């Protein structure tokens, strides 16, 4: 589902419009004719929530007993840039505490959608997660432009560098993208000139409207004006997706997507079983666990990217965390120990021209071709061809007295050893809530929320 949000320039995340849909030719537009009106904002949130739930439901099959617990896959939300992710984060934070009773009551879909939006934006912080994506970030991972990282957040300018029109140049296309009349901002904030000259008179007309007919006419004018701002970005989003679909998926993409599907399924179960909204602030233990998880995901993602892409690995070779070369010799039947306790430990000699900053005893190192096998540096010597590194190999060879064919590299083969590891890293050890000192927020009571949380501002 592609989502293009829009807020008023100068306003604190007051939702103005949202264009969303799963088909290029049939987007749906939601408009808040007066973004400062609470009831109109909640009406917008309720209408979008129903569409969001229908989309999420398409990924949830029916399990045993008729329960919606079987995951057929996972949904994926796309926004133009990081500002779109922040918009959804604040929208989720501002709706997940809304009450279904009392003053300003909303339908049950509103707080549930707030919980889902919070989940998606939290997953977006995990390196390699693909449940919520900013088009500019994904494009920037695969193409380099001639502008700064801040300018790359302009989707029109970034696409001009990547795929310029046949009758133009990349630099000229990027310059045209800065003109808000040709390419309105990709969100979430509108252009101040548009606000002043077009939007403000339309909203003023809506405020002055006294009858239903006049109000509908004012809303139609607002919708027409905002559609003209959102349509260009909507088309850019699908151009970006088309551009990315031409790329071949990396080897570890299915593994990361399976993790996303598991996360989606786990949260769906949590919501279905009556789970409470995420707290406004994590406890000390919950924050530490989350930080540990983010760090483990980042380390795993960096390793997977380097294993999948030689150009990414080249960065680690330049800083001395990896080296690549040709296998000069290998002793595949070397064993250490005696009798039943002898273990297979082949010696491999690699000649490389890379700068080697490892010393004897350093390790374990990993070759992407054999991620289950670990290597330890035995010696590092200068030779006329460059640097000769001798390594001791362990693991990934079974229990045979000699390494099976294919379990170790062969002479003349290109190898690459680095400190990176894509192996599973267990979660750190953290104290239970009741064992946390009071100085760090320890409490025996679970986090709670009150009706006052529903009065939180949209910013």
C-alpha cells in the first residue's frame, strides 16, 4: 500500500490529506477540510483506519477453529520519504489511546489502527526491515546521486538523477524538481506558497459555509486543490517501485522477509488477544531490550549486505576489517590433538594485496561462501606478491578425518575473510521488572495508561 501524507506547512503534524491505495490507477484521497478541528481529524482517522484494516486483513488467513491467525504473508507500506514515516508515527501515537466511550468517542478501529501504525513505525527502525519503507531511502541504497543526502529526500529530484527523461539530463531534472509548481513537495509538508495562495482561501470558504450545500462545495474545492498536490508524488512513488522491481533480490532478502512476516504475525496475535496500546515511554528494561534488538539487527544486516554485495564488502576491506585474495595452499587433513580427541583443523594460506590489519590470534573470521566456518589468524607475512595470511579453519566440515570436498576452499579460489558474522546473536540478559532498581524505573506494576493520554496533542 502506497501512502502519500500531507500536512499544513507550519502546523504541528495536523493531518491535511492522505492519498493511499494498492493500485496505481485507483488511489483514494482523504481530506481534512479544517485541520485544526479535532472532530474532523478523528473522522479522517476513522475512515483511514477502516481501509488500513482491510488491507492488513488480506495478509491474515484463517487458522484452525476459524481464528485469524495464519499468516499468508505480510503487508508492506510505502511512503515518499522519512517525513512520511514520521507522519505515520505521530498519527499512531495520537490515535492509539483514543477512547471508544465518553467525550470525543471514536470507533474501535481508530485505536487499533493507532497500535498498528506504531508497530509499523517501530519496525522501520530495525535495519533491514521491509514492513514500512521510505522510497527515497530504498532508492538511495542502490543508486548514487549528485546531490546531498538531505536533497535526496526529495523524491522527484532523486528520480531525476536515477532515471532522467530521454530529452533531458539528470542535473536539469533535479533542478526542475525544486520548482513546487512543477513538482509539489513530496510530503508531508505543503509548499508555503500553495498554502497562502490556494489552500488558505479554500479553508476560509469552508469556515464561512453555513449550509450543507455550501460546505460540500468548499470541500470539493479543497479536494481538487490537494489532489493536484498529491497526484505528482503518487505517480513518482509507482515509478520508484517500478525502478526497484528491476533489481535482483539479494541472497538474504527471503530470510529478512521471513522475519518481518513473523513479527507481523506476532503483533497480530497480540492485538487479537486484546493487547494494550504501546506505552508512551518504555520502561528502563523495555528500552534496554529494544536497544539491544536494534543493535543486533544492525550488525546482522551489515554482515548480510557485505556478504551479498562485493561493493559493500569493499568498504570493510578498505578499513581493514576484511581482506580478499587467492588461496595459495591448504592442508585439508591437518588435525590437532591425539586419539579420539583429535579434531580437524585445516591450514589455509591466502595471498592478498589488501591492507591486512589483523595479527596472529585474531578471529574468528568468516568467508561469505562458508558462513558456518570460522577462521583464526596464525601468521601474517610480507611476500613479493603482497601479504601472505595463514589461517586455521574450524567448523562446517562434519566429523570426517579429512575435510569433505566443497567444505574448504581449493587452491586458486578467490576467498574473502572478515570479522562480519550473519549468525544468530542471542538476546542479552536483562533483569525482570521487579528486579530493576527504582532509580531506573523499576516497578512491580505493569505500565498503565489513563484517559488523559487520549488528550495528547498531534505533535
